């Protein structure tokens, strides 16, 4: 079983006065496209945002919209909330500006996570590690809780404290980020 988590940010996640997740993408709000794509392989969907009223009208009834437990902690706060409320052992996490959630990439990451028995499998795209575009075991929420309680906000510092693997992903030329 797999949970899909979209980190949809907060008040700073606006472009041209609109929430980034609501900008049009392929003739619909981006968040709807992301949910539909991820729903092809996930058993539950969670959207983490600190502006839920903006997004609720645009998501399906079976998508849970939640807010951060640790407010103003950036994407680590959102990751913590999504992993904490996930009903499965593994979560596929993407950021709100992901224009092409890749089931193929998620599959490679999950296989890597299980094969190497790590806590997170993260993609390297164009030479850059993407900590908020990966697959996590939900059990890392306890490490993340401790980390956030210490007021630490560095993703790289957090990743140094859990067992991760990285997977080189060849980017789709149509959707380079």
C-alpha cells in the first residue's frame, strides 16, 4: 500500500495572486492533474497546505487536505504532517510545482527503498538531489519530529540522520524542472 503526499505549501506559495497548485496545467488546476496521476498507483492521497480553504474546492472528496503540525517549518514541516497522517508504511512525496508526477520514477524509487531496506529513496535529477520528490517510509516521522523540535530546518541535515539511497533519474525532456 502506498500514500501519495503533495506538499502544497502555504501563503508564500502564490504566483500572480493565485496558489501555485491552482495555476492551469493541461486545461485544469495543477493540483487536479497531480492527484489524478498519483491516484493511478496510490491507495490514499494527502495534500499538505497551510491554506486549505483555497485548495479544498479543487480536490476530490477522497483526498485528505491537512495542515502542518509544526507551523512555519517549510517543506520539512509539510513532510512531517504527511508522513504522520499516512495510513500506509510508504509515501510517495512530490512538491506543488511538480508538472509531471512520474509513476515510472516512483516505481524505481520504491524498488530501491525495498531492495536496500532504507528509510528514503530520493531521485537525483540533472545532478541535483530532490529531497521532496521521493519515497519515504512513514516511520521516519519520529526522526523528523525530533529534528523539528530542535528547530532544525535544513533538509540536508535531516537526511544525514536517516538511511537514504539516491537514484539517478534521467529527466523527461518534455518536463524539465
